[in-house]
C-alpha cells in the first residue's frame, strides 16, 4: 500500500503548474494533486503511477469563493469544508452547502477540494451532481489557453470527463437565480459519509402565487454520470408533482453493483426525488 | 530514490526530515520522527486512525505526502497532553468513561474530538457523532466514546464558569 516512486514539484502559481503539466507525455505522466483524498489511495493501490506529481496546494489563485458577474465562483482548490461553512455559499448556493454535509467526513472535507471532486467525476458523488443540476460552468485552463464547458457536457462516463491531460480546472461558476428559492439534497448511503447508492438534488423557484416557475432536478448513482431530469422538471413547472416523480423511472439507467442492485436503485430514486421536491417546495413556501 | 528535505512544526517544535516524495506524512511522523502515537490503519483514508491536526484542522495523515506540509503546523496525539505529561481534559474523560478498549483508534478519535471541542464547546450528541463518523472503532462501540467527549465538554465549560 505504498505509491510507486515519483518526483514532486510544489507549483508556485497556475502558469507554473500548467507548464509542467504540458511537458508530460504518455510514457512520462505528469499529474496534478489537489486535496489528494482520492488520488493518494489510487496511487497507493498503484492504479495510477505518475512520474511527476505537481502540487496545487500552494496555488492561492485557485482558492476562494466570490461573486463573478451573475455567478457565484468557487475556486477549484477551495476545500470542501471551507465551502460548507461559507456564509456566501449558504446564502447564495444553499444546495451545495446541503450536499457537502454528505461528502465524506470532517477530516476528508478539510483536505478535499471542490475541483478535485468535480474532475474525478464519480457518478455517485454529490458535488458533480449539484454542478450538473444547477447548470454550472467549469473554467478550464491549459498552457497559454483556456475554455469554459457546461457541467452537463463535462461528464462522459464513470470517472471519465471532457478534461484533457494537460488541462487544469481552475474554478466553477454557479449561475445565481432570483426569487423564492427552495433546495433539497436527499441521499441513501449504507452509512453517513459513505458513497451514495442514490442521491437526489432539487432547486425550485416559486413566484408570488406559490407556482413553480423554474425547477432543477437531478439524481446521482442512477447511470454512468450524474443525470438531470428534464421531463421531471417540465412536469413540475406544469404543476404536476406526481408526474414529475413518475417521469424519473424512464430517465434513469442504473446498474447492478455489489452495493445495490439496479432494481433497488430504481425503487428508491423516485422516492428520493419526491422527498426532495416536497422538501424544496416547503422551504420556498415558508 | 531521491530524497527531499522537509521542515515543519510538530507539537510546537520545528522538525526536519529527508524523505522520498512518496513517503506519507504518517510514515514520516512515525518512522522518521519517532512519533508512533499516530496509528496507521487502512492507508487509504477509510479508518481515521491516522488523524492529525494540520494548521489546527483534523485531516488524515495517510492521504498527505510529507513533502506537502513544508512550513505548516502539525499536532499529533503526543501534543495533546501538557508539557508535564498531565492529560488533557478530553483524555481524562476517555480514562474515566472507559472510552477505549484496544486503543488502536484512540489517537485519531482524540484528535477529531479535540478539533470538535475547539470549534464547538457545547456539542450535542448528534454533533459529537458526526465529528467522529470518519473514525472506525472495532472494540467498544461508540457509546462510551461519545459519553467521554460530552463529559469533557461539560467539564471544560464548568471550569470556564467558576
């Protein structure tokens, strides 16, 4: 359970990290380390053996939370525990604050980063689900170029994303919405902090008459990537909560795993969506 | 294999070691610095036995490489007692409530609970359980551990009021 030998470089800034990342190759893999809460176990199990590890932990420009235009921007290296405790996040991105309570444990959230979880791309992870559901935009840099990609286009399969080996996720932007907002994050896991079997994330916006004008609904653990449920969203905006729940089954494609059968996931996903919808609507109605 | 010099503060004292980059912080603390109070359980971030405070916050020292903590401050279980060896109120409470059996998980749980009480002097039972839910104990069950943390908080508040 020891990683294979590697060389270590503590990056001083983003440009330094990108330059070194760009100098890697298929034979001599250069890899960045963020919080390391997934990467270090993968290295210990020899599932990955980078030749050079580029440490982003001192790159301060990747760390922080703040308003950017009409978005709330979270730097990729911001610790999950910092985001969870942030008043800015609790007020402007409550769904993320609620989701983070389910991510690992205090010790892992103190070290694990928002960007690390987004890029690892586990299909049952909470942070990618929130990004997909809220239509977040990922800001990605490579040596001397950068691009923006929608979270919904970023996830391609289990732990497979659109990021290239020479690229670094620098920050993620969450569009801000106005109005009476309600959010809910529901999850079933064997124990608190374990990987979710199924999770459901909801954000609704109600008008002054209590009618839902915008709905964002998604589930994790029900396919190869986090899933946004467009048919359920349309049904909810049409005022049909039962139809929104009923539409879940056709939209998901869960797999059998040693932790839970596909049939079990199919059974609990609609129920979690129902609970999340009722919880979010109740919150927005208060 | 190449070695790098790393210097950081452990329990208030500056320490240096020559380590290969792949050496985890917990291996450095135990094997290079002789601080064997921090235990190694799973080496993959699942059990919490290797918890330490990094700049005051609890983290898993098996998921950090020693070279990464240059210049930072670390507290291990050895740093919880006073300089004269007298136990911290939390350690006293673990003694009184029999909050351990084999003792393997104890250093990690003491670290997690120390961090909890630093942030929250009056945690309720749910908050105590959440603070230690990343630490596995296979002997006692968690009841006496939770009682010890709750009692330590009560005692600390009592002292503050006197």
